[in-house]
C-alpha cells in the first residue's frame, strides 16, 4: 500500500519527488555555487563601511512589521552606486519552489532558466537599477541561510518568499510587503489531518529550519495551543525537502506558507491543503540594514510594479493564479504603509 502511494506521489508534476531529491543534493553546493557566473571576490558592496546604519527595530517595540519599511525614494546612495559600478544585481533566490523560483525543467545546463513570481520581481528590480532585467546574478539560498547571506554581503538582497517579522527586522531590512499569505497545513489526501487543530495530535510535522512555520509550531506547542504529542522535530534546510519526506511517509504533515503549499499540491495530486490559513503574513524583499538607499529605491520600484498592467498582476496571473485563483485574497498586492 505504501509502495503504491509512493509511486503515485512521485508521478506528480513530472516526478516532483525525484526532482526534489536532486534539488536537495544540489542544495549542498548552493551556498558555494551561484546559478550563473561567479561573483569575483563575492563582495556585493552593500553594507560596507561608510554607509549610514538603518534604524534598528526592537522586537518589543514592533507591531505590524510589514508597515515599518522606509518611504520610497529615487535618491542614489552608496549601496545603489556600488551596484551600478559593479554592473549587476546579486539576488538570493529559491530554485526549488514551483511557480515562485524554480529551474525550468526544459532548460539545458548551459542555459539555466529560473522562473516564477519572485524571479519576475527580482528581474524588474534589476531592470530599474541597471537598465536590463538580465543584469542579475542569482544565488540559490536555503531557507535557513537567507539572513546570513544578506548580513555577510554575499547578496544584495533576498527575494525568496521571505516573511517580514519583528525578529527578522532586528537582523535585516525589508521592503514594503509585496505578497499576502499565511501558514497552512499540507497532508496526503487520504490523511485524517483536517487542519491546524487537534487532528495533528500524534503526527510527525515537518517545517523548514529558520522559517516562520517552525516558529509558530514551537510557540504553540510551548503554550499548549498545539497538542504536545505532535512531533515537530523534523526540520529541513529547504521547504521542498518536507514534501519529499511527506511522499516517503517519513512525516505525516507539512506546515508552510499557504501560497507555497498550494503550488506543491499542484505538483503532486496525492497531497492537498488541509483547513484554512491560520496566520497572516507578508513577504518582503530583504536587504542589509545599512543599505537604506537601496531599501527606499526598491520601495519606489514596488510602487510602480503594483500598478503596471505588465507588472504585479500579470505575474500573479501567470504563475500563481492557476493554484490560488483570481479571487483569492492574495490576488491583490498589499497596500503599503511606511514608518
């Protein structure tokens, strides 16, 4: 019975399970090898000496973190100037998230094509800063390495389904939000799990290390909102690794952003979303806290991207509409507020 289920799971979207295993192996090299050419000395020029430090946001003073970004501006400071001088934008992305940031399975090794909603946004930022969407170098960044990659200067920014949170604002800066989502449960169609509720009792739940999903699971189990018998010890570097474990029967459920879960359900018809989303979260472009001019510039780009007929909505309809729907609450870009 389990063997039949495994074979069925691996048939989803051209064998997503097999693809994910390959991606998991590739992730071991992701921190060392960019998806395109190397970056010379690896320095991005962002957050270097001489840049004005951004305002630190303390967790105890933070409410509505999605509303704490800097106001838009076209002014060019040291960070933007460094990117222009270098001639390309370095962006941390995912290469495993279907419809967000993933390798086109039809591309060749010599012509690696990344596609998805986050990739469209990253290219728009490069186009605005450098005059071409192709003046960009992508680096595959695991979920748990997004913040270190920014802080170390290995990338100028991360555009990788990264939720804006109070704790993260103490480590990196964020743009205004570009997408609304929330945590949801993914489990086999045949599972007795019904959502984020008592039906998770006694189950093995997978989440990505360093994700808001794990933070929520850990906090709720400590407070008693999540049954103490739920095993949340399985964490993985990349969220897609949870789907592989689910297909192999190593875990019983996955908790992740609903938008990501919907894309995974589209890949594999043996799994489905269970229940409604149980948090409200917003994705933002993450940058170095010292790169205040870059944060303001990205917010200016987002202002235009939201209203451009060929911008945000066109990208949503192409990549996310088939799974989330045209009438989803996520089908409209969040209205920005600034501190």
